[in-house]
C-alpha cells in the first residue's frame, strides 16, 4: 500500500479530512516470517488473521517496523490495514517483505 492523496481523499465523494480507509487482502502466501514497514500522517493499525501486528491508531505520523509469522497449517492468510485520516495531507504506506 502506498497512497499519498495530499489535501484530497481517495474519492471525490469522501471529505478530505476525518475519514477512515480499510485495506483487506486474503491470499495464500508462503509460510515464514515477514517484516512490515509502515508510515502515515495519522493513525494506522494492521491485523494478520486474528493477531494485531501494530496499533498506532491515536498517534500523529506513526512509523515503524513490525514482524509476523504465517502458520503453515493455515492455507489462507487474512490481512487488514486501517488508516485514520484526521487532518492535513493524507498519506499511508505499508510494505511487507518476506524474510
């Protein structure tokens, strides 16, 4: 995920400030350990299956690194990322890399 809407929003029908975006993906990914690098201008949260990987929902400009491991017994992994835009420029970036 790598979006920079500037002073705008994802869609003209959505106001430029005070919106929430959710990104979801269900996929069969190889088992192993993964590194997540994230940054945004407002709150950000990520969940893999039922586990919260990071929760920086109430922080201004959160960024950091987190890790998760997929279970080889679970064939499909569910990833959910929530972004909270409160004001100013809207930007969110999440990169997932297999280690």
